[in-house]
């Protein structure tokens, strides 16, 4: 068995171990500033040190490991992903990228590079506990927002208090930030969380960019009434209005080759014999093209207002999340493509990421390049999330080739 495949088997074993650090006995849930966060990072630290890396924890709880260059003549390369999970998660989202980075530097243990390479396990990308995403990477990028310290979890604990209990000092958060001049690039390997690579029979693919996202809460208000006594022509049915709006959203997204999702729809105080007087629903719009995203959001809202007016309904819209689209560096993407070709003999497949990643924050600090790994049936954020050991081996070899390519490029 070659060294990459042997290392891939070890990565799969390590992923199994990380999965045991969970708040749930029958699933994987690991949130920011919890006992499970601390246990996972202690284990990751041990693996980093076993790979010959210098390790430390920063002021927001990110775990770092460094392959020290004997003669660093260039800015530091950062490779990483996140160690936190959604509720009832799979084993590989985020975690696989961390383990691949550690394994790659272990494979390069005896190779002198002209730059330091830092591996980072970001402490919170998902926002499971405080409903605030990209906490760890935002701190590193220098865009941490101080108001996050007052955000509370479902038990009323503020992020600031949780940090203190964890052993961190909120007053030192700024020390986690890196200077742009000291960083050359951010690389991340991540499961695809979609079916494109599997459909194209590819183990890995190069990410062209990370989609921007806009999320909304919408409240449609009409007039409740008796289901048997109010004629259809005289009704102001909030649910029927919302249904027409949702149908338009699907039509618009399909027409303009983008994605838009109504993930929740609720009729408060609804009953089988009552005309709905109020309906609430959510909307998530995404696009890799920021101008297209902005234009789509504007056009959709105008259309929804038109539907509401025609049906004599009131529409209230709240924008609850806004993340700009990020294009991956063309130079890094080409180096990834070269590495893929070198390892697989195939031309690299270029594909966008519809999911958000730490690269959204890191792009404000440095250039970003990402590699996707095939996952079975595209399933993610679920216990059925799965990757193959052979694909992990290909991803590891590609990451090693990418690091070597960056070294030779200088």
C-alpha cells in the first residue's frame, strides 16, 4: 500500500475519532466553546504535534499547527477548515479538510519550503450555538464584530461569557488577526456537499468561487375568516398569497439559472376550518455572481410586492443574512488544476460552491483557493455523509502537489 493510501486510511480513522466528541450520543453535534470543542481541539493538537508541527490555540479558540520553514523568505501559507458541526452532522464536513492538511504536512515533513505553512482548525463556521457564522475565520481575517460578544445561545449565555468559561479573554480577540502582508494565500479542501463530482465520476474538483447568499424572513398578512362562509372572491388568504409568491420564486430561479429556496413556511394559529390570516416563510437566494445576486433579490422582492398588492395582502420583509460572493483566485485555481492533472491524469473539473465556507471571511485577508472532494450522493449535514478512502488518497496527493507547486512557483 502506497504512503498516500495508507495516510488516507489513517485520516478515515481520525475522522471516526473526531466524531466521538459530540454532545449527542446517537449523532454528531459539536458547537463553539463547548466541552466537545475543547476535546476535539486537544486531539487535533496532538495529531498536529505528532506530524512535527508547532501548535497553539489563538484568542477565539482556533487551533493552529505550523510547519516551520528553516529559511522563510515568503509570507505564510494557511490551509484549513472548520471543526465545528451542525446538529446531527456527518463526519467529514470541515473536519476532512483539517485532517488532510495535517497529513499533507506530515508527508512533507522532510521537505524544506520557502515559507511557513499553517494549518488551522477554525472553531466556528456553522454558527450552531450562537447563530453567528464564520466566527473563527472572521477573527483571523480581522473582521470579527464586537457585537457578537453579546449574542446569546438558547440558554441565554452570551458569547463573551462562554469565551471566559472556556478560558479565553474577549479583550484579546484582536490578537488572532493576521496581517495581509504576512499571508500568501488560504487553501481549503472540503467535501463537495453536492452531486456534481459524482455525476462526472471525478474524485476531486477545483472550486471557481463561493456563492454569495441573501436570506429573508417574510410575513404575509391577510384576513382570517370562516372556511365555509367567505366566498373565494372576497378572501384575503395569506397562505394562498404566500403560495403564489413561493411558486414565483421557484420559476424565477429556474429561469435565471440560480438557486432560491423557501426552507420554512408556517401559518400561525392555523386551523383546518379557518382561512389563514397570516403566513410566514423564509427565503435563501444564492449566486456565485454578486451582481446577479443583487439584481435577483431586487427583482424577486418587487414581484412579491406585486402579488401582495394584487391579493390585497400586506407583505413585510426582513433581510436576516447577507454574505457577498467570493471568486477564487485564478492563479490558485490554475495551480489546483495542474495538481489535479498531475495526480489523476485528468483535466480538472471547475465548479462553484453553493455552500458557504471560511473562505468567505478569509478572502478579505488574502487570496483563496479551494478543492472539492466527492461525497456519496452529494449528502452532507447528515449522518449519511460519506467519502471513499480512494478519493481521500487522491485529495491528499493533490494537496501535497499543490503545496509543492506553490513552492516551485516562487
